């Protein structure tokens, strides 16, 4: 059986000791999608809801910076960069977030948090038009750096 890193030998939760890990450049990219009606997508595209994508981008970046406040056993990380980008298509919006740091632990949770909060922000901004929107497919796309090296979905 594989041991969970955030549990000790007695099953108690603890923060992982990363003190002995080397400092490396680490990057992670995550994405997710919000599906919505054509009317909701049009409201995003034509600016009827203001610059909703800019608001969602800022929300995602702010969320990445606060990940350790939201996920109990995440280390606080000094992020060197966070980007949040959007692709609008006929059925909705895909958010892609990339987080980067130079440190002893990865930034996967920061990238995942940024993408999810950006999508939640879009939901909040257009829910008056479409309450049936669906957020899905939140996943890690790639990570690099650290002891385990590079990984890509």
C-alpha cells in the first residue's frame, strides 16, 4: 500500500518536512472548464458583464497566492509568477493557470487553485444569465522541477 505523504505512521495529519529537499525552479500548469449557454458566453464576449475575464484572472492570481490559507497542509510558497489565461469557444470557457517558484516544494496546488477560483469567478459573474453552468475537468496538465522531475498529462 502506498503511504500518503500528509499522514504520519499513526495516521495523524501533518505538514510534510521539505527542509532537506533541494531548492529548484518549479512550475505547474492546470486547467479547467466552465460550460455555459450561448447567451452567457455572449455576455462574457460582448462586455455586457464588464471585463469578466480580467476580474477572473485577478481572482485566480490572488487565489494562487492564498493557497496555503485554503488547503490546510500546503506550505506557504513565495510565487515568482502566476498566469491565468482563457479560451472562449461556443460552449464555454477553458481556464489555464501556470504557477512558478524557486523553492523546496511544488506549485501544483497553486496552479489548480488559480484555475478553479478563476472559473468560480466566471460562474459568479454570469450566474444571473445561466445558473445551469457546469465547472469540470479541473486537472494538472504538467509540472516540472523537484525530485520527481517533469510530468505531463
